[in-house]
């Protein structure tokens, strides 16, 4: 692999397995000695060096893309990457073409979009939020009270977030059936219809930036939640690059 200035901060790894989980979801497991014993909190992400970059930027860092961690067992790091379909960027190209044995480099897990103690937890988002949510939900203590509304295009794009093993969770999906995922008022309406306890819990809102803003506004302005009780993680929005 080409050497770059940032390589001393990056961990070498290789693709172990690639599995197509759904038409637009690829489960990619990374492995290698450098991945053993990492500090990771569910909800955090990693930044992968997926390709070269123009000119001097390539010499410095290459092209980095951010992916939520689905799971980590102390040795192998699992990603589930969503393919937006209309993207032709380096991250999309890497995710579509990754094969077992491919080498790459990545930064250690980072980020503060993680769970915190609360009387109950509210999750809302679309396809791109499911990976972080799966890890976060698995990390909650037994008996944690959970509400969740997720919107995906079709049922085959749902991930197993553990709802079948936790019958007390109020976790449900709705389906767009081809409608745009940005500024999704249907997801806002689904959260608005939730019969939540009178006192705020903690909300985790991830995915498309405009939809996150709308759900956050509902919680803060309509339900009078403190802003500090709403944690957000915008992953994408139409026409903009560089969101984590």
C-alpha cells in the first residue's frame, strides 16, 4: 500500500469477509493484528482510507470516509455499509468493490454518539442510522425502556435491531416505497404519534440531516424536551459532502 504522512496514525487492516445483507446493505468484516484490543463504545465510527486523493492531500492523508461500527469482538471489526445508489464517490466505490483480502488503513474508533443512563431511550432515523442503533441497543442494560421509529424504503432493508428478543421495546418501522428520504415528514409524524412518558428521556437522532432537524424541533418545541436530552448525528443530506 502507498505510504502517506498520516499512516503512522492509521491502523493496517484487511477485509476478512463481505456479505450482501440486503440489496443496498453490505456487511464488511475487517481483521488484522492491529485491530486487537481497541477501545470502542457502541455508536462510535471509524474513518477508513478508501482511496487516493488529489495532489498534496493524497500525500498527507488520502481519502477518508466514515462508517458506523456494527460490532467489534476485540479482534474483528464489523461494518454494514449502505449504498445510496446514486453516489459515485470514492466511499461508495470502495463499499461496492471491497473483496476478501483487500488491504486498507483506518483510524481508531471515535465519536460521542453513544448511549447514556436514562429512564428511557428514543431512537429515530432511516436506513443509515440502523448500524449505529443496532450497536447502541445491544449495549443497553437489561430492562431498559426503548421507543423507536425507523423509516426505510422497503422491508428487506431492515436490520435486526433486537426487537424480537425484547418484546417490551416499542420499536417499529415504516416504509417510504420510493419516496425521498430527506425531510421525511412521515418519520416526524411517526415520532409525534408516540405515547411517550411525560418526563423526557434521551433521544438519539441519526441519518439524514434535515429530517433530524425536524424531529429535534418536535421534541424541543412541542414536547418541551431540554436540548441536552436530544443527541444528533447527521450522516448525509442531498447535495452536501463531508457529513459524518
